[in-house]
């Protein structure tokens, strides 16, 4: 297992990969122009990489008109125009939908090109996609990201990569445009495991931060004042900071609840299958999901169970 971390240069300029010999000639395709993906796509364009975009809705492309990006009419066309294709859609189904099939992205990609899956998906689906891609000479890395839309737009995301070193290095021109910290963690799936651990811990931090603030206010401290104070004290966390900046946990619920529920579910399934104890982590994360109005159903897992 490797532990290779690339630190991007200042966001005032675009960083160059440390190992790629032709960082500015890599053609990149990108799919998934949501709150975070849009910032990632803008960084690709700002850093001068030839960028091709595709979206189901024309409205998603409006912000990119006049930027120099090329718009593909079909998924296969985007694949054919790209050396590296970044995928940042929501879930297992969405990733498979755009990549696989007779007219999917993979159908247009040339041998030697790379798919970078930035979505947080199950390891089973990631492995199956890699197996299908290998049959036509296309490589796959899992490269989920952490940091949110603001970090994406500033080129400060953390990118957690799993996959062969050769594929990681081929994808670096794309990853370094939006990644402030790009970490190669090991074989395929390593990045996803790290992201699932991160997001479950992130959810648990929400619950703990909320409990702390409730306790403090019941002891007589103003809620907003306490939140601001904790955000610059040793008890701070990324989750607490987000809640304070957003104006409260209720404000954050629509943005993070359903996504964290998906990731906590996949993480618990993975840990249970490998008989890995998680201590209080999942239980506290579930408290946060209750807080956000997105509780998990207590039933057998419905997400992909194969590796």
C-alpha cells in the first residue's frame, strides 16, 4: 500500500502534477455538474486542460458557456474525446448509468485512457466497472473527494485515490486542478474506504457538536455565541464549522442528510461483512441522521454487497 500525497500549489495559480510529463495535454471529460462537481469542472477549465462536458439537462451547462469547454452530444462522444474521464454523480446507479451500456462513456473511450470515479459508491460496483473497463483496455481509479463546493472552486479538495500507481499518475493532471491534497492510498477501493470512514466520522461529529451546543445553551450560554466560540477552540471540527457558518443544523439538513445516510449505510455494511468493530462511530452517526430527518431503516442492506 502506498501513502503518496501531492500538495497542490497556491490556488492563485494551477498546480502541475509532479510525475506526469505532459500535464497540459491531457484531455479531460467530466460528468456531474452539481454543487461540488461544477466547481471541479471550472477548475479543469481554469487550469487550461481541454475539457469536455456532458449533462442530462441543458441548464446544467449554462454556467460553462463561453468558458472554452466543449459540450458532448452523447456520453460516448465525451468518452472518445477524453484521456481521463471524471465522474461525480450521486450513487451506484448513476455511475453505472453513465459509464456502462452500448452508448455509455466507456463505449467511446480508447484503450489506455482512465476513468476517475469521484462519486462515493460501493466497492462492489467500483470493482465491476473496473472489470468491464479492463476488457477494452481502459483503467479505473476510485478518487472520491472531500471538502464541498467552496473547496472545489478554490482547488482545495482532498482527493482520496485507490488504484494502480500508473493510472493514478495518468489522472494527476485532472486531480491536481481541484485537489489541494491528493492522496494515493493503495489498490482499487482504498480511496472509497477512506471516504466512507471520513463521512461516517463527519456525521458523528455533527451529532456530538449538536449535543455539545444544546448542553451549553441549557447551562445558560447563548447558542450562536457558543457556536462561534467553539469553532475557534480545541473542540472545533469541520462539521461544527459548517453548522456555524450555515446558521444551524436545520439549515444543513437538506444539503447533507441524504448523502450521509447513503455513505453511513455503505460503511456499516462493509464493516459488518468483514467483521470489523466500529465502536460508537455508527451509532453516533445515526444520531446525526436522526437530527437531519434522514434516519436509516433498520433492515437488511439493499446496497451492493459484492466486492
